[in-house]
C-alpha cells in the first residue's frame, strides 16, 4: 500500500473518531477507500488505542470493522446469489468476526433494513438474509455454536418483518422450517428446549405445507420432524422414536427412489437411524430393518457421486453391524470395522475433524469387542482410536463427546485382560469418574445410569482396596442404575444390571437377595422371548447371551437348598426353541380341543397387539401394553393348568409323568463344576457335585477328543476305548452307578448338557469290565431335556406297520441296498425310494412319507458345525435334505426315525445354550418321538448289522411301548 493510500485511510479513521454518530454516512461517502487494506489499518489503529488505554475509541473502531464486514458480506452475497464458493472464502478471511457481536449486528441491521424497505426490494433482502443464514449454519469452519447463533438471529429477524405469518404465509412456513433445522443443530442453550423449539417450528410449517397442497415440502418437513423426534430428550424415549419412524413413513409416501432419489435416500437414512435406536419391538429385527434402510440409501449415494453421504451411511452401517443379532457375531464385527474404515476414507482429520473423531470413537468400540485377531492388538487399536478422537473431542470444545470417550475408555480398560489387571480396573474407574463430570443424573440420566452400572462392574472385580467394601460399593452403583434402567423402558439393561447385582450379592453370600435378582432378570428374559414373534435365530441369540444368568440361578438355588428350583432353572435354559416349536405344532394333541382353541385365540390376539405396538404411532401404547400383559397372563394360566413348560416349567408336574421303572440322570455344567442329578418318580437328588479340577479335565478331554476326531480319525478310533475309560473316570461313573436307586432301575434315560450331547455316554466302561448299557435291562435312552420328554410322552403313536426308506441314493454304499432289502421283510407296508430315484423332489412329492410309522435313511450325511441348520442327509444327484428342511416336514404318524449314516447325531459342541441343534432335533419337531442316529463316521457293514438287529428286536417287542426303542438298541449293541 502506498503512502498516499495509507494517509487517506488514516484521515478517514480520524473523521470516524471525530464524528462517531455519523459513521454510516462517512463510510458511504468514502466507499472508494474501504477495502481490505483499510480494514488492516483499522485493526492496527485499534491495537494502538488499546495500548494507550483509549478503550472506548478502540471499541468504536472495532464495531466499524464488524459493520464493514457485514456490508461486504451482504454485497458479495447479493452479487453471487449466495454462492458457497464465493461466500466461504470471505467467511474464512473474517473468522475472528464470526462471534456474538456479529450475530447481534446482523439482527439489528436486518430488523432496521427490513422495516424500512417495502415491496420487491424488501423481499429480495429478506431472501438474501435467509439464504445467508443457511450458508452460515452449514459453514464447516469457525465455531459451529456461534455460526448457528448468527443464523438463528438472522432468521428470526426475517420472520419478525417481511416473512411474518400475516404478511407472507409461504415465506413464513419456509423460514419456520429453516429455523427448526437450526434449533435441531443448536449447541448453545438447553439441548432439550432447543429440540422442542425445533419441533414447534416444523409443526408450524405443516400448518401451511399439507400433503394435498405442497406434498414435497410436506414430505421434507416430515423427514425433519423424524430426525428431531429421534433425538428428543423430553417425553418418553420409546414414544419419541416411534414418532420418528412414523414421520419417516409419511415422508416416503411422497419420496420414492424413482421420483426423488436423493430425498428418498435421506429418508432411508433417517429411518435407519430410528430403527437403530428403537426401543419397542424386537431389537434384532429393528437392526435388520436399519441395515436394509442404509443399504437402500447406497443406491442413490455412492462414493463417486456423493462421498460425504456415502461415508455417513458406511458409518451408520458400521453401528448396525456392531450390535447385530443375526449371523455370526465375529463376522458382523469384521463388517462393522470394514464399514468404519471405509468411512474414514472420506472423513479425514483436516477436512472433517468432528466426523473423523466420531468415526474413530466407533472404530474403537468395534476393536474393543472384536473376536477375530490377536486380543492384545485389538486392545491397543481400541485405545489408539479413542485417544485419536480426543484430539478433537476435548473437554472444553466438546464436553459431551469427551465424556462419551471417557466412558468407552473405561469399558475398554475394565473388560481387557491386557497388561496389569489391577491397573486396568483403576484406570477404568478413573475414566468413569471423568465421564460423570459431564453425565450427571440431572442432565444425562440414561448415560448416568450406564456409568453407574459400569462402575458397579468395575468395583465388583476391583483388585486394589478392601474386597468387602468394593462389593458394597458395587451393589450401591447397581442399585443406582436400576432406578433408571427399568424393566419397562430398558429391558436389556435391566436384565444386565440385575444379573450383575445378583452376582455381587452372591459374592457377599447374600444368597436370598442374589436369588431374587436372578429370578426377576429371568422373568424379564422370558418376556423378551415373547416379544419375538417368529425368529428362531433371535431366540437362540437370547439363549446364548443369557445362558450365564440361568447358570448362576442354578448355583444360588443350590446354595439355598432349592433343589427343585435349580433343576427348573436348568431346564428353562435348555432346548427352549425346540420345545416351543413342538408345543405349537401339537397343541391340539397336548390339550383338550376346547383348551387348544382358546390358546390359539389368545396367541393370535397377542400377536395382533404386538403388531399394533410395532406399527402404532404410540398414542395408545400404554393401553396396548397393559392389554398385552393381561392376555399373556391368561394364556400362561390356561397353559400351565394342563402342561407347564418353558418359562413355566414345573418339576412336580413333570415328575408325576414318570413311571416306576425309569431313572433319569441329568447333567448340568456350571462354570466351576459338573452337576449330576438323579430323578425318579418319587425323588430328586443331586448325586454328584464335581470339583473344578474335574471340570477342567472334562473340558480338556472333550477338546482333545474332538480335535483327534477331526484330524486323525484312524488314530482316534484306535484310542477310543482308552479315551472312554478316562471319561468314565472323570464323570465318576462307577460311584454314581452304585447308587441304590440306579441299581434297582430297569431303564435309564440320560439328559446330557452342552458338549456331553455328542459323547457316547451309554458306552462308557466300568471298572468291572462292563459297559454302562450292560447295567440296564430296559436299555438306555437319550433325551435333550425333561420338557421334551414330557411332550413326547403325550404323543400317541401306536402302529408300527408302515416303512418308508431311502435306499443308497448315491449308489456307493456297498451294504446299504442289502440293509434296506432285509428291513422290508419286517413290515407289511413298504415304500422305498431307491438309488437315483431318491431325489429331493421325489421325497417332497411322495405323500406316502406322511403316513409312514417308521422312516429309514440309508445314505451319507454331513454335519455342519458352523451352520448346524445346513447339516444334511445326502440324496441322489448330490442333493441335500437339510436340517432346515426337516424342520418343515410333518411326520405326525411316525414312531421311529433311523438315520443309518455318518454323524447324524452330532450337535454343535460349542453351543453354550444347549439348544441341541442337529438332525435329531429336526425329526423330533417333525413328529417322531424316537430317533436312532450316530455320533461319528460309521462303518458300512457294522452299521448294516446293527440296524438289521435293531429292527429284528423291535419286531419281537410289538406292540411298542415307551422305551422299547432304547431297549431294542441296547440289545442290538451287545
């Protein structure tokens, strides 16, 4: 700048200081001198005046700089039509002026200018200010909170003048909608009140924008309302989310992929977000709906066309997979990590610092709970991701987000076994205490409750300090959490906290309190199962997740001497899905016709109300929930009067169905021992309670057995006799069989638990050289649970004349043809699908299968431990009859299924919930009370000899009674 220009600037400043009241006129008359260099000179003069302590003069000149910036911004906006490419550089050059002073200046100027202007000129300036406010609200640089305050003040000024409701109705509606968006994003002020203001603004716009008059504007506002209700703090959380879903559905009445692809995608994202945090209905199904919505949105928003939107969807998908119920947990977590890493391709620190931090936080959570990979590396990665997020989310700039990271860091340290355990717990407690600096009960009650629960968990396991005091502190924290995590609003958290509280009581030997906590938690789990209308996969997930709770209830029941309660809780955790399926199928067999009809009507009404709750706008949700509870109570009372099973399983009712010749030996595996129960018609006893060492021996033996079976079958077979001898010793077999009640019984029914299902327990050797099956003249049978035994005892199968057989469909089993040809001689009615005729289509179409009393498969089979429902019997042309398809069969006349094939009796050995998923369970559900199957790969010839002997023995026992199949099989194996 030349000296002459500088002198002119200084003279202009002198005139401004001499006549401050005329500064606007002076600036207008000197417009040629007002440029960036003049502003630089002004700022230098301000510093000089401040050093001289002439603060009033400095403040005045400072206000002039704001006025010059506002004038430049308005002029530039007018000339560029509020182009972001032009406006944003100007804003960046004046970041120090984007503050509360500028917000007040904009409001004052807008009110004054718009009050004096009229007609088209006023309308142009009003539109200009409104658009400028939108650009300021979306401007990514500077202080977001302040930018929004400027936008809010400018928008309000427009609404108070040109776009008042009585002056310009459409403009009023548009700016109400805009102001609603500003309040939804607002940082300053009370968050709850801001969201209420946003809802009010959007509802105001809907007074003008109706579906009939302006459908597109109406749909846009519905989507905005959905976003706001999802975040709403006031009111019931569940109700707010239901409102959000309903508003999204309204919006989709207008926005279709064909007509409005981007708006449709935005609504899909919004709907996915609502499903992601939905409280009502089934959590697993909500997550599936969220994934569908996000994947829908990716049709419109691709990486190439809309990278920012694409990254947002990837992040949301990461969250959905993080919590997903369906599918394998390990695979879902890998998908979650992949989605977050994809999002970070766009969300880089320099360009999107907030979103980068948000995604780093989410990635840390995925690594924290990751199953695959090396656990210490996952731990290090999780900590690194959280600490990266803290570079942006500081306590001063983003206190709420900072607190969230502290909470997540606390969870990472508390649940990790890396490094020093004692140090990890102390770090966790410190992080939780940090989070409470922000998450108080008054301001963030849900987060506060979560931290109370987590602090309880940390103190319950804390190593440093006095153990008793730590446990007392843990109990207090859990009780605090339960004040918020109620059964009605947060059932999953309620169960989790009650479970933890029960464990803390157990450690302090307050067994009665522990029992009551576990009892209440399990009752809530049963209600959650009722909420799942049709998904077996989700019910299995619930069983896996809460297996430990049932196990702990068994332990505490035994501590209190509640032996019947112990066996009832053991039963309620076992084969629930199979029992419920069979119960539903045979409802007209199990109950008198009148009762069955009543139960079906009640169940239909329950399902109807569940559907209403899922679809309703929540206006009458309380009444619906009360009605649902009443109907469930009626159904359970009616059902339990005739057959208490599932959550109502009653041991006394079951015991009364046993005959005097049968003894049941039931195992149950706890975390520290093996339990063996003995059940007869008149008694229930716990006859063996192993040591922890015995349990460890059993787990090691089973692991070695399975590994050898998978990898070295010839060697495994050679060592089988010695292996079974070791198992017999581990299970204390000789001492247990010496029990007088067992010695006197004729028939023994075994109820294994978990991996014991896949072991040949009946063939375990005794010290006297006999096998266990030699001790029982009436034979040894297996049943997955007492409940299943109770159901099968009610089934009526009298005839045994009609054989249906699948004969060597792959034509490579040398003795299979011989086996089936012999079997046909034992039956007056025979139907056979032989060799290449035994296709899946022929089996499905053959109606004679439905009337068969005995069904025999002589073929190959495959057990799939990763996906048990894909386990199958192999038919002609290498077609499969899968377990999933077996569950769809209806074999109401069948008395016996024999599976003359390899591994047909295998179940998933890793399943901790003991759901007993294998081919036998499928045929049990299909209708057969008795199934003969194999636990390993079998020899063709020896299998044929065994099967022929079995059927020959069965023929000598006709008519068949309960237990005769087990007796015949025992005699055939001698």
